[in-house]
C-alpha cells in the first residue's frame, strides 16, 4: 500500500506538470489578426509538444522502474521527491524556450533542466538496484535494459549543451536523438 | 495493473485539462461595472461550456474504450499519450475562441484542434480492435457501436472547417450536431 | 469498476478546482510595501476561504451520495458531469468576488454560481433515488437525511440573491447560515 | 473505502498544490538578455525549491499519519479539510516571498503560513490519537515518534517570526533547521 501511494502521488504530479504546460500558451486578447498571432506562437506550440513528449517518456520510465520495485524506503521516497520536483519545474524552462527559442541561454537552461531530471531518474533506478529493493520479476537482463534506457535522455540533453555554444539550433536538433535511440533500444529488447 | 495505471494517468490528465479551462476566465480587476464586464465575457463562458462538454464526451469515450481492453502494449501507450497531448492542448484553442469568437482563424483553429483530438481517439480504438487487444466482453455489435460513435465528433468538427470559410457562425452551429447525433446513436443502441 | 472510475474522476476534478482557487491570489511584483499589499488582499483571501469551505462541503456531499449508489447509468454520468462543470467554474466567481467584494453584480453572480452547483447536486441525488440506483445500505432515514442536507446550500445561496438588492453585505452574511444549519442537521442525525 | 477516498483526495490536493508552485515562475516575454533574466529569478527559484521540499515533508507526514488510522469520522474529515486548505494556500506566500525576498512582511507571511499548516497537521494527529481512531499497528513508541516529528516544522517556522523582526535573512536561515532536525529524529528512530 505504501508503494502504491507513492506511485499514485508520482503519477498525479507528472500528470499535472504535463497538463500545466498549456498554461503558457496564449495570444494577445487585443490582436486583430488571429491567424498571424497563432503562426507567431509556433515556437511555443513546438516547445509544448517537445516537453509533452519528454515528460511522457519520463512517465513511462518511472512506470517501468516501479514495476520492478518490491518496496520503498525513506531514501527512495526522498530521491523520488527530487525527481518530482524536477518534473514540476519543467513548465518554466518550456515557457522560456517557447518565448526565446533562438536564445543560447534559454536553450542551455532547457537542456540542463531536462538533463537534470533524467539524471535524477537514472539515479533513482541505480538506488533501487543497489539498495536491494528489486522484486523477483527483475532479472539481470531487465536491469541492464532499464539502466541503458535511463541514460539516453540525460546524456543527450546534457551532451547537447556544449553544442549550444556553437549554435543554439544545433543543440535543439540533438534533442530528437533520444526518441530515435529509445525506439532502437526498445526494438532490440523486444526481439531478444 | 499496467492497464490500470494507464487508465488512471489518462483520467488525471483529462480531469486537469477540463478544470484548467476556467483559468482563462477573468474580468479586469479595475473595472467599475462588474455586471457589464460579466456580460462582456459571455463568449468566453460559452466556449468554456462547449469545451467542457466536448472533453466530457471524450472522457466517456475513452472510458468506454478502456472497458473493452484486455491489456496495453507499447504502441497503445504511445497513441494514448498522443491523445492526452491533444486533450491537454485544448484549453489554448478554447481561450482563443473565447477572446475572438467572430474570427475565422480562431473558429478554424478550434474545429481543427477538437477534430484532431477526436481523430486520434478513433485511431486508438481502431488500433485496439486490429492489434487484438480486446477483452472477451467486446462482441462485434459493441465494436461496431464504438466505431460509429468515435467517428461522430471528428467528422462534425473537421467537416465544419469548410463552412467556416463561408461564415464562422455557421461552423459553430454545426458543432452542436455531435451532441444530438450521439444521443440518437445511444438511444438506438440501448433499444437493441 | 465503472462506478469507481466515475467517483475517481469526480474527486480529481473537485480537488483541482479547490486547489486552483489560489491562482487568483497575487500582489503586484513592483509593490514596495508588501504588508500593506497583503492587507489589501484581505477580501480575496476571504473569498478563497469561503469557496474552499463551500467546495469542501460539496465534496463531502458528493462523497455521501456515492456511498449509497449501486451503479451508474448514462444519465447519471451526464448529470454528474454537469455538476463537475459547475464546480470547475467556481474559481471564476470566486476571483470576481475577491476583486469586487462590494459590488452587487459580483455578489449575485457568486450566489447564483454556488446556488446552481448545489441545485445540480441535489438533482443528482433525486435522480439516484427515483431511478432505483440506490444500494441496500440506503434506508429511508438516510434518504431523507441526505435530501434535507442537499437542499441547505442551494436554498441559502439562491435565497440570498433578493437580499443582495437591498444590500450586498447582507447577502454575504446569509451565506454563513449553511455551515451552521448543516452542523445542526448533522448533530440531530448522529443522535438518532 | 471511506478512509481510502479521503486519503486519495488529500494526495490529489497536495500533488496539485506542489505542482502549481511553478505557475509563478516566469521571465518577461520581451526580455533581450535571457541569461540575466534567469539569474534575476534566482530568489523565486529558491522559494519554489523550499516550498516544494516543505510540502513534500507535509505529504510524507500526512502519509505517515494515515498509515495508523483505523477509520475517519466527521470531525477528522473537517480538520483534514482545514489542513488541505492551508496546503492549497501555500503557492501564494511562496510567490510573495519569491518576488519580495528581502521584505520583512513577506518573510513573516511565509513563516506564518507554513507554521499554521504544520500546526493544523500536528492537531490532526493529536485528534487521531485522542479520539481513538488509531489502528492496531500504532504502538506507543510510534505515537511518540510521530508526535515529536509533527512539532518540528510548526515550531521552527512560527519560532522564526520574532527573528524576522531583527533581520529577515536570519529567519530564512532558521527554516533549514527542520530538515536537519527531522533527519536526526529519523535516524534515532530507525536505530531503536
């Protein structure tokens, strides 16, 4: 029941954060050309979609981790809370990126925020594995598989930061790598 | 348990999106004639009510689909996430429509957003049927019934877009067709 | 399971609406005297507290109704959705009242919104009773008790509207009657 | 089931309040130097983190209390609703503190809000203990442990208020005491 309530609370926070992303989207009430104002909001809509997909990936990863957990201890609850804090923070960098999509600072801020969130989730999994909190459904193959998956998002986003100093656009292209990589890992896992 | 957590997450996102619609409603803090300011907000209140009803219809349709699902696979979770992204996006076109109710662009944007959401939900059902994810409560009659229902909302809203180019008001009238049509389909189903 | 998912969705919408009330509270970022700005927000904090308590009463009433329901049908889901729409709307009249606490229009708008919400909830209960959806825990005494309770809030708030035309303050005093009345009904019920 | 629905509703309200904290974070859409604007938001990000951790501590405390409850009565539901009202209010003092971090009034307002929330939660526990609502897992040692824990946060925050009149910064340093103290109590409890 303990485990269930933690899973439920996590799902709720993730669901709220993913839905709050829309709050940043708006056009001026006094605008006369609505069509032009909407086209103008394209970068914000794109950053909404990107963040929705990334948080969706985090939700599924969190989901996957909790499937193999036998029970929770105080430290796991604390690490999980840190992860939720990172997720709850994401609507802010999303809004900054949507409003300033060509700015180096906003690209770095976004990449660092997503990367940190992914790193905390990867650390959660490492803690579960090494503190002996796994249940008996978790065989070594599954552990390796989840470990590999959990590294993709933080490495791609943190790794894109140096490229942002060459060209912010270049960094944003690198963010779409995780989606492709995760699909490949997924395919290889389902075959084996 | 897998299925349950996906259903729970979906319910949470839909509940948040449907409740966030109210955030757009406000009157200027400095107004002197509150009564006049409220009457002035009539189009926004109407678009709040319309979106609430439409998202409510989506929730019930989602609900109905999940009643006949035996289990989830990776692709279903992905399609479902796309549906949730569309639902989470709806407060934005609702606010645009409320502020610019006579603009062609906002009417087309609203109809396209609702239509796309309904189309993704209809695709979810088609995937469930053809990937063999149905449980044994789903007889052919139920499958046909849900298929027919799932097409009503996307066809009405996407079909209203050409009419918006003749007259935006005309398109908005067409949106009330789904409510009537769904009631008729419902009645015929309950009789048989 | 059907019944459970409807109860869960209702709880989620009510929880979100009750928590969104705070979004309207703010002081100008540029203010120099924070203490004075906070005192200035007193009417908004009061309307936050009032709406929180009233929605809390609605939640408990909804809760109580669902304890005696054996199952849901299409019409009950529709009426329940109307109730949720009213609840989700309440942050708007709360914000209007907080910003314009001495305006007759905002007092009438608030009283009408709360009164309508309570009336839809009372109608929900009447539907449950007359459509034969009660479970076997619902004896006639319980039915009478819940019927009586469900009328208190709508009658007090709708009944306060004429008084608002004499004096808006007078109407707001009348709103505190339900809290007292509900306590009395409660006490008499627990004794018997 | 009663107990479960109250626990669920509480979790939902806490999850929403903790996630709504982010809504206050924003930078001007028209800013040219995004990096400088983000650095400028440092106090708001810090108050986001502080409030997230404090609400997280409240969630775990609430969680802990409900683990030892056998059932709920009307009064417990009412006290719990008061606690939820306090939690739902917290995004407001958080935003005020973030925007006016050196103001005495905002520091006092924040400390009083957190302190009051903690005091209501401590009162909830006292009510549970003295109204005989404990289940059989609650031995005297657990009761003492939770009582002690529940006093730390309200005493630290309410106790910091006089220091705010000497120096607002001094009070904010005192807020970090609970985190340390709770860790010590925790450690001693796990050893015994």
